[in-house]
C-alpha cells in the first residue's frame, strides 16, 4: 500500500473550503455544475444583473497568443447558451497586482471568443468572479465586502460603454453576518466557504439551501478519496511554504534595514561630530587623531 493511501485521512470539520483542490472539486465538476450555476447566479442576483439559465464547462487553460506570451490556467470557466462567459477564481493566497491579473484573465477570455473571420458582434458578456480570502482594498478605498466593476462614463458613472465587462470581488475577511436577518443566496455561499463558520452553522445552512446541502454531501466523498486528499495537502503545503518564505524574506529585510539604519546613523553622527570639531578650530591633523582614538575604543 502506498504512503498516500496509508496516510489518507482528513476530517470534514478540518477542511479549508477555499483550498484550490477542494474548490475545484466542488465547483469545476460536471456532476455538480448546478452548484456552479447557483454560485454564479448568486452574484448576479446580488448585483441585479442578468442571471444565466445554464452552464457548460469550457477549457480552463488559455495558451499564450504569441511566442513568449504568458499562459493562464483558471479555476472555473463556463458559458451559457445566451453567450455569457464566466470565470470563477477562489483565492487563498494573496497575489501582487490582483487588479491587473484579473483584467488580464478577463481580456484573455474576451478576445479568445472572436474567431478568424468573425465580426465584433460575436463578442459577448464576459464575467470574472473573484472570491478572496484576504483584503484587496483598504477600508478607505472600499469598506464593503463585495465590489463590482464595469466600463462607465466618468462624467456620470451611469452610462456604460458596454455591458460585456463585469468583474466581481468578494473579500471574505470583510464579510460578517450578525444573524439579525435572513441571509441572501450569496451570503449563504460565503458562510459555507468561510473558515469562521462552524459545522453546526453549515448544517443549518444546508437545511435552508439545497445547493449547500449537495456541497456538504460531496465533502464526504472528497475526504475519502486519497487522490483528492493528496491534491488538497499539496496545495496546503505550497501555501505554508510560500508563507514561510515570505516571513523569512520579511525578517531578513527588517534585520538588514535595521543594520543599515544603525550604520547610517553612526555615519551621520560622526559627520556632525567632525563638523563641530572644525567649528571649534581644530586642525585636520587633530581631527584625524581624535577620530582614530574613537575607532580604537
């Protein structure tokens, strides 16, 4: 029996539901595409934009369109019969330039729709949904947990150039629910994904929402599958290693900066001391002798 099979054990209550391997198992699986459709429409319902009626998975890998170009492998990509294309990204780790990264993903999807010989009317609504386990915007920039971007006329922020671009961000650390009102569909999904939610609270959600009930049933199969557990643990290890490297670099940078600061401070103090000696009338020979005595101490 392989080492993987021997050690294949994971408790449902310990699952990190934002883990890349688990998220793809739930939301990028043909058997459970109704869950993906429900998640996507929960954003559209929340924002008041057009919902889609069906969802067909398409290739998640976007090859570079030129030599030396950057390829992309996305989490979940699907299209609806009305032409709407949707990309869902569930992110545990914090990326630099997430704004530009997201726009790059969106642009890759959008322009790939246009085949040789087709007119621009073939292009259609393309939506990117990002669920982040970290804060992307400061509270001063945007304090709410959900934001939605489009191409708008800056003169009135109402007139849209096109409805083809729609980019959503959810910042999970900003989301909270005090229990004073019934959750909306999007909030139920966020509660399901959030590490702050208890198993008892998830079971309550499952009683209210059939999609979440299906997701929780799928968890039982996930934790029994050695291949799923291996993929899950590899991603967790990658995140832990990445965090350890970042902490090390941060610490090294701090220590280096501290040492350089001390050295710069000493140099500045010596410079001021020499200037004071000159102002007192000391000759350069006398100053050199005094400095030498200080160094030898």
